C-alpha cells in the first residue's frame, strides 16, 4: 500500500490531541507504519516559527504576517517530513494542515481566500490530504473545556473569531469529499469510537485501491 496522508482538524478544545492518539492506535492495530506530526511545526525550524506565531506579542500581529508564518513553517515541514515519509510508503498523521489556514486566517482573520489559494498551490503543488477528520464543536462548549488552560495568542481570541473559524471548517467540509465530520460534543468514548471507525473504513478502502 502506498503512503496516505491523514489530517485531524478542529478548533481549540474540540479534542484533537486526544483523538490523534486514537488515529495512531488504529493504524498500529492494522500494522501500518506511520509518522505522527503537527502543524504549525513538525521540524525544529517549523516549531520555532510556531512559537513565534503563538506568542502573545505586545505589538499588533498583522493577519498577513500570521499567514506567511504558517506557510513558511508548512514549506519546511512538507519538504523535510511529510513528502519524504509519503515517498517512503509511510502514512502521515498530521494534527492540522492547510484546512486550518483556511479556517483561521481565511475565515477567522477574514483574509482574501484567493491569496490563500495562491500560497497553497505555491507551497504544496497539488498535494492534499487523503482523509481529513474534522471534530466539530460549538465554541461556547469549547471555551468551557479549555477554561483552565493558560491561553496562547490564538486561544485568547474572542468567541466571534471562533464562530467564524467553525463556519470556515464547515464550508471546507461541505466542499471536499475527503472530510469526515465527527460531532465532538458527544462523550469522549463515543467520539473516539467514531474516529476509529473513520480510520478503519479508510484503511479498508485504501487496501482495495
Ligand atoms: N493555526 C494552525 C492557524 O491559525 N493556522 C494554521 O494553518 C494552523 C496549522 C495551534 C494554533 O495554531 C492555529 C490554530 C491553533 O490556535 P494546536 O496546538 O493544534 O494549534 O491547537 P489546539 O486546538 O489548542 O490543540 P490541542 O492539541 O490542545 O487540542 P484540543 O482540541 O484543544 O484538544 P484536547 O485533546 O487537548 O482537548 C481539550 C480538553 O477537552 C477534553 C480533553 O480531555 C481536554 O481536557 N475533551 C473532552 N471533554 C469532554 N468530551 C469530549 N468529547 C472531549 N474531548 C476532549
């Protein structure tokens, strides 16, 4: 089987970290070799760009600066981690990818989507995830889940921002067949079972191709 590219998406508090573990456990049970990684980040330099992006600067951070930081980190990550792994035949499990850029910078920051499309095509050519599991959650519920967390610059945004982020994810999910949307407001055990089901189905479909 050739390498497949799986991404996990969702806004803060939706349970991504928790469910990336579920995705990886399902692949392990099927004896599939994979690389687990995340965005922004995934290499030492890309992690440094992530830290710069999430730091609560005293100066205003321009939306375009944020967008370019995300894509700079992505170029580094793609060429050093994701593409080499896929070319070796390994699967890649990535916590967030370009759908997050459309949701956060496109819808959240309200940047021109055509600028994002140009950068997407420039940085990743025609590479797209094979499967995207989206954990959908009302921002009001998400706020309660992460209430005790020390907030980074993105997490400190207002609810209106996260409502736009969710709208962005739902628009992407409606537009792209690779999306599987899971209702993340359900009890964790149920969310985990559904995520494992999505991965199991995808493994079965991939084996037939
Ligand atoms: N970003 C990223 C952009 O702006 N543009 C981009 O292009 C990209 C790639 C970093 C930030 O970067 C931005 C988006 C982000 O702001 P991140 O580290 O992935 O990205 O951000 P977080 O969303 O903060 O990631 P976490 O890994 O912390 O994930 P979650 O979703 O907050 O998940 P988790 O698992 O820690 O869960 C939160 C809490 O909820 C509980 C968990 O136990 C935990 O306590 N929980 C549940 N409780 C009840 N029921 C359930 N079903 C639950 N599921 C989880």
